[in-house]
């Protein structure tokens, strides 16, 4: 009996955080106010993203304490799901920022290569607002270059779009959803078709070993680092 065996999955974590609608609206309002105080330059036609406007430390705002207080459990659950021992690591929130996407806007493909684990939370996501899209520019099953691309698809080589021949995967999400994925993963968003703003909060987490320097598998515990400035 022939079989097809699949390997090398990308694992994405999704969960509802259970934060109240009132709190989520408060987070959204804070991001809107920040975006209005720090608008895009004239002619810029893309979503407002706090990281590019000098506002990438949202985790230091006391308003976000309830949100970030829930992140550790989610991140360690994600790491555990990968078959890792989450207790061996420390999880440092290094950057976080709000995004505001208006009707017709989308966030183009990018990744967060300076980080290890990324998360996105949706305090405000109206009906029709764009979902997160994960991209794979080198899908392992693409046995000839470009075969899974849009151009080849138009020629009908791919009869049915499935997980086995796709270059992108849409992560449907609702308000209060949290999504976690590796920071190196290319991602963007669908075009927003909602009349009201879609507001998300992006988080970058750097992972270090806990209480050890380890080998060369992850960065040593931060307490073992020494700034060269401190040597005489
Ligand atoms: Fe991103």
C-alpha cells in the first residue's frame, strides 16, 4: 500500500487570552492615539506600525501589564508543544508595538530576524479585517522552481491548492486571539476589507538559556554577560 509521508511542519500557536472587551478597546484607543500623534509621512500609503514610527516599547507601558502578564504561559506552552523543555529558557520581551490597518491596507511580507519568537495579539479586529499570512518562498515539495507560484498556477499545473503545494498560509483570527510563531518566519497580512481600523499588537521575544552558558545552542543567561565597558 503506497503512503505519502509528511515532515518538517511549521507549528503555529493560537489561543484566546480572555481579556475583556473594555480592556481591549482601551489598548486599541491607546494605539490609535499614538498613531495620530505620530502620523505617517505625507505620501506613505501603508498601515501605521509603531516599530517604524519610534514606538516599539509598548511592553513598558503600564496599560499593557495585563496582556504581557499572560504571555509567559502562552509562550511556554508553545515551546512545550515543540517538544522542548520550556523551563530551560528565559523569554525576554524586547520590542512590542501597535499596528493600525485601514480599509484597503495590508502589511507587506517581512520577518523579524533580530528576534527568536514573535507573537501578535488582536485587541480590535472587525469583520473583514485582514488576517496574518505566513509565507514560504522555498516550499520543500516544490520540485521545480516557481512551480507553486501564482504565475505557474494560472497555467493550471496545480490542480488543487493544498498544504502540500502552497507558498502561503492564512491564519484566521478573531478579536482576543494571540498567535505565536518563529520570528524568522516570513509573514504579512491580507488586505483589510473592514470599514473600521484593524488593530494588532506585535511582540518580539529573545530567548536565552536560564542559569547557564550552555554550549552554542542558545544565548547564555543574561546575568553571565559582561559589557566590555566594565573592564578597566
Ligand atoms: Fe511582523
